C-alpha cells in the first residue's frame, strides 16, 4: 500500500485527477471504477477542467460506479446516477451509454446484482478504481462485517452511514435504508485502486487502516490484500497517524 501525503483537499484532488488522466492517456479504452460522495467531487472538477483546457478525451472510456441507493432513479437529485451525470459525465465527452451505475429501481435486485458483476467482467475488468472511505471504514457501501468474498449485493445501510449521508437529503427519513454495492471481492478484482481521504472525520478510519489489521470489521482493510493500492490523504485525515 502506497501513501501519498497531500497538503490539503485541493492537493489531494489534483494528485488523484493526475493519476486518472495518466491512466486514460495510457489506455484510451480504460475502464474506470468511480465513486460518489464529497471526497471525490474535487477530482471530478479537476477532470472537467483538464478536459476543457487540455482536451483529454474520454470518448472510448467506460465507467462503472461502485454503488447506488435502492429506490432512487436517475431523475432523483440524490441518486448516484444523477450525481455522476451532473458532476462528471456531462462535463466530459464520454458517451452516456458507456457509463454504468447499478439500477436502484430494478424490479429484481438480485438479478441486477448478477447483471452488474457480469457487466464488469464483459468490460474486461476495472483498470483503476477510485474509492472514498466511510467514517466506519466502509468502501462502496460495504459496511463493517461484510465478507471479503462478497460480490455486488444489496446492503442495509448502517445507521451511522445514513446519518453521515443525511446532509445531502431534506431529512434523515429521506435517506434510503438499502443500497446496491459492488462487493469487496469485486473491488479487489480491479487492477489498480486509489483511495482518497480528506478531513478529520476520516482520521480514525485511516489510523485503523494503517494499524495493518486485516478484518471485515474494517472493510477498507481488505485493501491490504491487493498488490496495487495508492492512498492519497490530506494532513487532517492523517492527523491520528
Ligand atoms: C458513501 C459512499 C462511499 C463514499 C463514502 C464517503 O456512503 N457510498 O462510496 O466513499 O460515503 O463519502 P464522503 O466522501 O462524502 O465522505
């Protein structure tokens, strides 16, 4: 596991964007695994700015997102599909049909999970997976206790995760109770993983991660089992290390 210490949020975002841009330049047909949340917003702003200023093209890139809330469709302002379209895809030249997010409205959620796994394989696997980290150490929506062997599945969100994400919704009651998420095994199949962490509220999770204990109680600790992980964290996120 490689650690890059960033000065602050802007520096972390620039360094992560640089890695993605290099990946796309090296392999124009790259499959990018993408995440949502506040942490990665700066990266998406950097990618959009670079596309405008330097013309980096995403015409042949394919993307797969980590997760989606059950019950929220593309038109819902809090769905991750809506977030991705708004914050990233509309800012790039990527064809929308080459971007994939689990379908939170699927009638058969089990079938949707199987379809998503097959889709990732059919795309040839993920070249670079971008990750944030939850305060309890979750990655994607893989909450503590999720087996490392898990593939894409439906999960009941932890109360702390719903509370943390309530800031995006009108009220806590509006936060869905369930989500579809790539599993830990799905994430570990990516060829390269870049995890970002910013701010004091992530410091405890990062400190536990760097203790080095590998346990489903800290989902992010599964990354110790992967050969190519880069963590880019700012000073505040590293304050307990
Ligand atoms: C959410 C997402 C995760 C994200 C995490 C951190 O629950 N499902 O993919 O990494 O929370 O979010 P934030 O970056 O907003 O702190």
